[in-house]
């Protein structure tokens, strides 16, 4: 799962994506301060 966290002066917003391509496309279009994270669940790895 990929998560974009967007920080603005008044809000923090989070967007979840199932694949990297979708997340990176959205990431490029966001103008505010942002972080792209790849979330890996321990149970999914095993």
C-alpha cells in the first residue's frame, strides 16, 4: 500500500493507493508539502 501525506497550514490529509504508479501520478500533481510512503505490513511479507 502507498500513502501520500499532505501537510498544509490548517490540515493534514492522507491518500491511500494500491499501486506505486497511481501514487506517483497523484504525488506529482500535489503542490503542497507532501510525503510518499510505502507501507509494508509484516503479515504480508511472510
